[in-house]
């Protein structure tokens, strides 16, 4: 499976700590094996999935699409729990 990154994803991944980057890398490998792992979004974002990564006192959301043996990493976001 080919993995592509949007410009927004590249900008956000650069700002992460090394520990969080490792967690995101592991999540990407899991998603690569099982693309339907995240929650499918509704409405206009119906083709996108969001995978939730727990990290200390916050949750990191990884948005991606998967189609035709191609994984596109859209963006990362943080949510305090």
C-alpha cells in the first residue's frame, strides 16, 4: 500500500515530540494493515476516517482516506480529554 501525506499533515507532524511521532508511526502501520480501523466520518467527509490515539492527558486524532491500495494522511489534531 502506498502512503501519501498532505501538506497540512507534513506541517503538523514536524511539530510533534519524538515520543508522539513514534506513536503516530505505529498507528500508521496499523492503519496500513487494516484501513477501516478508524471511524468513518459522515456527510461531506464520508470518504475520510479518523483514528483516535490516546496520549497522556490528550487525544490525538489522525484523519486519513484509503482507496485503491492508497493511504492518504490528511491531518493531525489534538483534543484534551
